[in-house]
């Protein structure tokens, strides 16, 4: 569901139709979070739950750390797209953009482009017709495949690849998960505003929501969690998103991630109320029987009590899951420092914990 089958960004697959059973039964939140951390089998794992504003955080793992795990910033990979989607929604609410603008026209005014029909809305909803990654990404990334593959593909190359790309299908007609598309969106928003994506997301999302422990670039081991390879032992470098910042550059503490999610639970009581409401509205249907929907930025699955919103993400050494359920007033931010593996338990555990939240 998250696009793992399409990209080299190692994103965990999410359950498509049937919620997976968690490694726990219904019980109090502390026991459920402890079981989830244990099941994650990672050097570091943090599961942070907010229920009607009351927070519970459980940390664990095999690695010794001098900084408490809950105080570190974690790479959230493609869950960064929820920040970029909220940024676009806020710009639309302000009247700065409509979402119907041609990305190519913003990035290269007056220049003919094969992608002229692709709008900002197509990019954020993965309906642009673009591939998961640019066609020349793999040969450029190969020399740094196990260290920093995205760092070898800078912003100007992302834009150039977009302007010469061909859509695989008519924009707006089919859903296909694309890191490429959301990366282009970030550059198009920056071009429209005459500033950088980093400055835009800071001014329109991070600062208004009070996310002081969220960063858009790697820090030191004193502030940032250290990722690990599939073996759970080999340290990895801090992730460099290259020109794909809007699709995967965010890193944040569990507390900041809960603050971000709590704002989505109660748009009326938070800054950016219009944008927060907008990103909860379904914009397309997908999946067997078309029961599952996608909003401007979130995956949206049905539960017995109401919709559940979520997004996962991963880098070369870390994983994250963000989700919230308005019907139960519950938000969940889960992070771990082990690269995604086949049949990895982390995302399935987090998904099941939120789906069957014990209320």
C-alpha cells in the first residue's frame, strides 16, 4: 500500500484489505505499547500514543544510548509526505494556490514540457502518471546504493528529469505511488513562493504547530537516532534525501510527531484549521471493492467506528508509522532504527495497534 513494491526507498508494505493481527490482545495501553516495542525487534523502538490528549510513551531496544530514546529525532522517510501535503493544503486555504496549477509551468515558465498537464494535485495524490523514481535514478544512485543513494540525485536533476518525463497514463486517471512526484511537488511549491521547500514547510507547518524538535536535515548522534541495517547491528549514515526533500527529509522526536497528529485529530482547536480539515477529506478510492481511500496526503481505511488515517515511511536504517483515529481520539507515532526487511513486523504491529486500539 505504501509503495514498497514500486521504489528503492525501503518503505514497509501496509495491509491492503485485511488488518493484521498484532502481537497483543486488548488490554491497557501501557501493556499494548510494551508488547509493540518488543515485537519490533530493533536496536531502538518508540511507540507514542495520545488518547484524548493524554500521552503514553514506551521505549525499548537492544542498543545502549546516553540520550533517552524519546528525546531523539527519528527519520520518518515517506511519512514526510504528510507534512508536504499539509503545506499544499495551507497554501490552497490561503488562496496562494489552487492545486490545479501546472507544475511544469511553475518550474519552467514559458518552456514547453511533456508534463505540462500534470498539476500540483496530481503530484500530491500519486495520480500524475510519473514512475516511482526518475528513469535515470538507478545508474546515478548505484555507486552509493548502500550509503546515500538519494544524495546523488540533487534538486536540479529532479526538476530536469520531470520536465523531460513522459506520463505513463493520463494524469488523474490512475493511482501509482511516486516519490518522484512528491519531490517535484516540493520544488514546484518553492518556485511558486520564490523560496525553498524547507523555508516554506517551516513557516507554514512547523512553526505554527510548535514543532520545535523537528528538522529537515541530519544532526549529530546527540540529537538524532542512529539507524541500523537489516541485521540490526550495522550503523547507517544519517539519511540525505538529495533532491527528494519533500518526499522524505523530515526527522522528529516522538513528542513532536504526536503534536502533529493531535492537530489532525482536533482541527478546530489547532492552528491551520482549514488545511487540517482538508487533508482528512477523501479525494479518490482504491483497493479491492474500493473501500479504501486516499486523501490529499493520508491513506484512509475503514474501521467499525470510523475512518483511520495513516502513513508509513522508511529510510536506509529507520522506519516510522504515523496514524490517527478521530472516532476514538487516538494518535499513534511509532519509530524504530532497523532497516525494513521482508516480513518485517514493525509497520504491521503499529497498524494493528491503531486499528484495534483497545477502546
